[in-house]
C-alpha cells in the first residue's frame, strides 16, 4: 500500500510529495525545496523513515516544482522522469529565476521521458502516467487507480484550475485535460494538487466555479 506524505515548500507554497510502500522504496514528486532548511526537512523525513529513494518525478517543470531537482539527484543518485514536451519549461527556469530575483537556483537535466499510459514502478507499487497539457505543454498526472488517488500537479485545485497565462500554456488544452481525462476518473478519487489542500473529482465536478 502506498503512503503519501507531503511538504509545503518555498514562498510559492508548493506541495512536494514523497510516496513510499511497505518495501521502503520511495519516489519524490515535484521537490519544491529551495533552501538548506527545506532540503534538511525532506532529508530528515527520508532518513527517519529509512526510505530508499529510487526515482524523481516531475508533473511539470515550472520553477516552483523543480527547485530541489538537482539536490535530489545529487543526494540520492536517482534519475529525473518527466515528459519530453516540458523540456523548454525546464530550460527556461534559469531566466525565470533571474526574473524573480531568486539567487539560489541549480539547473537540472532530464534522464527518462514518460508518455501517456506509461507505468512508474517502485517497490510493490505502480503509478500510471496521464498526459494532461494546458498549464504546461508537458504536464502529466501520476495516477493510482487501486488506491484511488492522483498526484495532479497544477492542473486541478480545490475550487480552482491551473494558470494558463504562462508561455506554453493553453486554456483549451487545460479544459480538455480536466474534462476528458481527470473528470472521467472515479468521483471518490482523491486529488493531491501542486498547491493547496486535497480534493476529489466528484467535489470539483459539482463545486469548482471554473468548471460549471
């Protein structure tokens, strides 16, 4: 069974997720840690729980979701999994850091590219990849149908949707991804977003003001 632990990191209040199972193998999704204290917090949790980090996953590559990429790669010797179409997003972050006045930013490189329908394995567990562009051109969701949850990045929030005014964003693509990918999932499936609290597919179908 997969255990999900989250941290809120950086001034962007980004949700970083660690998923682990009974084998103690773990994956880190969207590490937003951007200072030594946050890196130490993440590392302390991993050490305290005797986890073995085996993969690093990005739902998408906006700067707040990749601050800790290189730290994770260097510390745990793992590869970065992401969608190929988000390479320009990843590459733009050096300029984005300068624009925001962020001094502490280390670039990272992808290692493995994922596609719709791929399976990410760790321990006894699996995550299915859904391709959900709109907020970013290479945005993906990591889905576990058995436990009814999805790590959704910035596509769908509690009572909100991802921004679509960044370079590479597309409002029509975002709406299609939500309505024709996420909203086809079971209504009691829990959504773990990139920012803010968890929600469910059913709740958002009824209550999300952007999707009426």
